[in-house]
């Protein structure tokens, strides 16, 4: 069950043709040697190299590969299994980064069709090395190069959401799983950086929830991790936006810590589509 792609130029369906994807208007997109498709035209980028850079991607890859966020993967898989039709599910990971969560889902739900996309090309390059059975795309969340009403589930993990686009590609009755930082997420890290630390606004994304989505349930995922070396501490810092707020003195203090206990707490919510409002 293949993922149905849409041309980012004219919005017609894309068909596979050798190592390319082509629409009826002959807009052609070649697959990279690593297997992914770049479906983000240069005229739709807000910068030359949008998204995470190579340094952040490498830090995230090293850190996540140690399994610090495995409880998130486990919770996502349990929830996806509860939706039923495991063998025939199409799953979209919106803003997949370097593919840690996406690959974990595919490894557990082997018969599902999984697509992951991110706006950052370095992230998709890294993701392509994780699992060749996933459709990897360079794309923007605000204009998904995907055909309508095909996904059973859309997941968004610490990433930007676009409710209208999520609803458009979701099957009627499909689910959206949204995971955001809990109010005290990575509090120890934030206290080491900022003079004043405010709780994350957990309900921020609910303010613009469309009428055709209904909140079904919320869950908190809480975990304590022990970072036992400087590399892990610095990788955690580098994979977050907090990295850009650290001055030289703080950076030195953090890098001199030998070990660190870090609590993190995530808010996981899932929604079910009711009606569709096509554009």
C-alpha cells in the first residue's frame, strides 16, 4: 500500500517513473541516491536551508540512539495499535526530524505504510539511513505534497502543526496524535540557561483547533533520565532551540558537568476527525 504523493507545483497526483516522481503536467522530481524525494520547491522556501542544521541533526541522532526517549516511542505504538486495522494503516510523521520515532513505529508496525517528512534536508538525509521501507520526503508542513484522505493517523512530535493540512490528508474518522512538551519539560536544562523559567503553555495548540477535530483523550508521559557524560549533556542542549540562548559561560559550565539527572514530561493528545472541509 504505497503513499499517494501530490505535485507541490500543480497539486496533481504524482506517479512513480523509474527513479523519479512525475505528474501529468510533467513536473518531475528525482529521487536522491539515498531514496528520499525533495518535494519542497526552492520558491516555497523561506530561507536557503530551512529547518535544523547538520550539527543539530547529528546531536539529535547521537542522543536519541541511546534510547533516552524510548518511552515516547512505546506510548505512540500503543496508541496506534489501539486505533485498530494495524495491518492496513497509513501513518504520517509530520516533522519527523532524523527519523528516530518514525523508524521505531515502522519496526513495530511492520505491515503499515509509513511516511515521514521534514523541512530540513540534513534531517531527511539522516532519516534515509535509518529505514529504507519508509517514504521519506523533504517537505513543508504548511503545504503537504500528499493526496487527500489517505492516512489513518498523523503524528506530530515536538513539531509544528498545521491543522487544515492534517485534516485534509486524514481519512474520515482518522486520528491525529500530538505530542508537546509538558509544563516542566527539561526543567533542569532550562534553569541552567535562563534567569527566569516559565512553564510551557501545554494548551497553546488547542486554541485554533478546527471544528472537524474532536479531542478524545490526553496522556502525560513522564521519565527521568541519567546523562552520564559530557557528550550526552551537550547533545541534549544542541538538539533543542535552547542551544541558541546559551552564552559562553553557561556553555562551559554545562560541558563541565560529569553526570546529570534530567526529568522530562510530555503531553500527548489524540484527536479524531469528524467531518472534512476541503479547500
